[in-house]
C-alpha cells in the first residue's frame, strides 16, 4: 500500500466540480492544492478544503506536497500543463480530450516517460462500471465473438453556456473534441481492437453556435468489428428518456425541464458561465448520484447476445433469455478513476486509459473531422 495520494487541481471549473466527490470521499486520495486564474474560485477552494489555491499552474506544480496534478484546464492548455506537471515530478491525471493534436499527445507521453511518472487520461465514460462489465462479458466468450457496437446519444450539449473557444473547432470546441472522445473511448474499449478506418459526417446547423453540433460515424476495427456512433447536442430529443430519465452523471432528470438549456442562454453567456462555475454566485454542487453514469445508448452485438450497459447494470439479450445483470450503485462516484490512478502509481501497472490509448482516441476524433470535411473514408 502507498500513502494517501495528494492531489493538486489545475483548473477549478466544471470538470473539477464533477470530481470533487471522488477526491473527497475516497480515503486513498486527498486534495492539497488548486490553481485557477479566478480569485472567487481560489477563495471557495481554500474555504471548502483548507488547502492553498494558486493563480497559476506553475505555482501549483512547484509545491513539494503534491503527488498528482489533475489537469482540468481548458483543452488548449492540456498539453502544456501536463508537461509542466511531469517536469516537476508529478503524476498526471488529465481531462479528456488529451490534447488538440497528435504531436501534443506525443510530447505529453514523452514528458511523462522522461520524468518517470504516470499519465492517465479521464474521466471518459469508458471508466463507467456497466461499460467495464460489458467488456468483461465480451472477454468471457460465453456469448461468442463481438461483431458490432452501436452508440447513440442526444443531449443539450451545444446550448450550455460556453466560452468563445468552446464554439471554435480550431481551438478544441464542438462535439468532436468534447463528446466524441467519450463515445470513441467506449467503443474502442468494447471492441478490444485498433480502429483501422473512419467514415463520418458532421452537422453544424446553428449559425449562432458555429461549430459541429452533431455527427454520424462508422468505425472499422482490425479484427472485423464495426461500430456506428451517432451524437447530437442540439437540445431537441433527449436520449436520457431511453435510460429511464437517469442523466449522464447518474442522477434523476425531470422531463418537464425540456427546453431549459436554450432558455438559459439569454443575456451575457460568458457571465452566465462564470456565475454557474465553481466559486460563482450561481454555482450548485452536482446532485447526489443514485445510479451509474452513462453516455446514452450503447448496444454490444455478439454472436449469441446483445449486451446493453445501463445505469443499473448490463441488460443481456441472449438466444433464449433476456435478463438484467445488476450492478450495485457506486459508493463513491467515479471511483474507477481513483482505482486506475492508485493501481498505476502503487503497483506500476500500465493504466488502461494511459497516454497511448488516449492518443488513439484523439486520432479517431481528428479522422472524423477530416472524413466529414473531405467526404471520404479515412484509413488510420
């Protein structure tokens, strides 16, 4: 066993607010520092956790009491901040997407190897327990070989308050960087084989949100498995309806709130985002998680069964029966992230969501953009 891992957080925004529960409820880790340019976020962090918050990531990384830097800054800063943390001898947990280019990914991997530290990328929904259990069922062979994966998600993503760069594809905005990383991670884990080709179309249908808000894509894998990915963030149909109105983070949703995302965008969008962010006057902590998180519908087609990860477990549609293999509700939200982090650092085990895996996911996301732009299948 190792001593409790001391975590410093770079970026006290929404991603951090969703990781507060595992960081504070899991006895294996401890929050010891934060960094954010917003003074209101730093003040709240120090009041909430009794730990020092700094105005820069450089100051945080220089602290001798920090074992791991959790990089949750905006996408365009992931590579620089991960390299900075590694150079300071800190293990790195970086939010998805890993970076914006493959060269940045390679630099992050090289920096972590040179420093002898672990690099883990997440949280993506491929960490979710029902997805991991579905992969175990595939690996067991009891339902024959995996043949196909279907993934579908319809959300209000594009109409949540955004900074300007979040609506600019060139700066890491839009659903291909933000949301495809989840779906691609999930289907890559389930398929268990490298992606060899990508054929995609994207949609950008609202001039006031000038980036991709939807995509449809087919992936082909080396061993013959293929996957279909569909996503829309245009705030019309909500696929959480198919999950019994359990939302993405495992909390209950009210169908009567339909249209709320678009209604909130009236006025100064950046001010609204800052107000709702950690430390802002309108910030509210995430609701208590009642079930496992999910990322829309996922159906894994094997030769003798379809497997469907759900917020409550894995539904199995076999030749002669259909049944739910239940999973108990998570005691600590996103505990799988802490499991992988501790296992990598304590036991030196290669993390499932390490740099090479995250780079492969980004390669697919970039190929989706290129395929849609050029109107053709892209070989990887």
